[in-house]
């Protein structure tokens, strides 16, 4: 079926299509054969950064005209791009890396193209949030994608308080110069024992990952263990997951506390439940009857 025949209602029969293209977040080998084929026949590319997209096109041996489309000019560019699409041109929307519209510009163009009856088709591929989730080992049947937290501390902390009880796994992007401050706020507001996974430079040569609690990530950042360069994706357990973990830990601790001193019971429970000794000791203290001496 031709692009023209798949155009939506309201668009002329000869209208083109807008392809929303995911691009590599690091490793250029992640370019799909379909993306390459579409780029080879497209009339133009709307790129968040024409320099970065130009390098990708050059690596693929593709020459196609580009126009910039970023957060500061998207609204003013849309009429021109819609006119081209309605005239029959196929255009490709590309962000710096990953999937357009996911913490990247493109939403307005997609919305107005669809409202104009133009076919909008995804070219699926890399997304840092989904890539991090896939290797974090956290529940991902449901998750809350937050993207970038506010840059200012007061606003960031206020937003984290709103997210504190969200039961789904949380996914954040964070800038390198704000990473330590964000982790410190998360530790204080979400709890240092909250399980967390930090991915740096996913799919790139210096890809590295860290975990497995906010307290440990804060300590690693303070000690310089986490390299302060590159792009970061942070996955944090939801509030519900923490509650379930504590219930499972409590079930292990109760019989141990009947037979063993508090510290010994906590140490053994941490080993059985696969959690930190700090969390096990805190729960052990909470489960001891009030007024009972802590051995």
C-alpha cells in the first residue's frame, strides 16, 4: 500500500508521511535497516541538531536535506513542514539520540500532522529509558517515566515528594552537573534504602552501571566512583515495591528475633532476603516489643 493511500482523512490523496525515527543513543550499529531505507528515499529530515544528525547521515552514506527543529523553534517551523507534507513530501523527524518526543522535541509537529490527516508512522528503535529498564532488574510491567527533574532544588524536592508514594518503578534522566544533588535529594525524600540502578553512557564504549540503593549511589557519587561525565538514566523502585520488600523481610525476621540477638538476626535476615544489613537492622528494631532491651 502506498503512502498516499494510507494518508488520514482530511489530507489530500497525494500527501506525504511523517516518519518519527528513533536513532542510536550511542552505538551506531543500532541503526535499523528500515530507518536507513526510509532516509534514502525521504525528501528531508527535521532534526533537533543538524550537526549531530549530519554525522549520523554521513556514517550511513546518506545525503538528504535537513532543517532544524528544536524546542525553541518547533512552533514556528510547523507551518512550513506541514505544507511540505501536504504537498506530498515524506519527512523524517529525528532527535539528537533515542526516540523523538521522549524528553525531546517533536510532540507538537506530530500532533498537528495527525490533526491535518497526515500519516504519522513510527520507526521504532533505541530509547534510553526502556534500555535502562531492561537491564535494571526492576518490575517494568508498569513504570512511571519522569524524565528530567526540575533544575532548582526547591522545585526538585517538591516533585520528589509527589513521587514518594508512586507504586510503579520510576525512571529519570539526569544531567551530569546535577546528578549528585539529585541523588542526595532522592536519598532524603524517597529513602536511602530505596533500591536504585544508575546507567551511564548506555550502549557507548564507556557504558557503566551502578547500584543497588540510593544510599549506595550517593556514597559512590561522593567518593568519585561514579564517573562525572556522559549521560545518565536512573531507575528507582516504586514506593509499593519497597513496602513489599519490607513485608518479606519482616516475615524472615520475626522467627529469627525469637531465637537470636537483634544484630545477629538482622545480619542473617539480610543474607536470606538479599537486602542491606542497614534495612534489616532498622526493621528488626521496629519489630522488637517496646521497652525490650536490644542485645
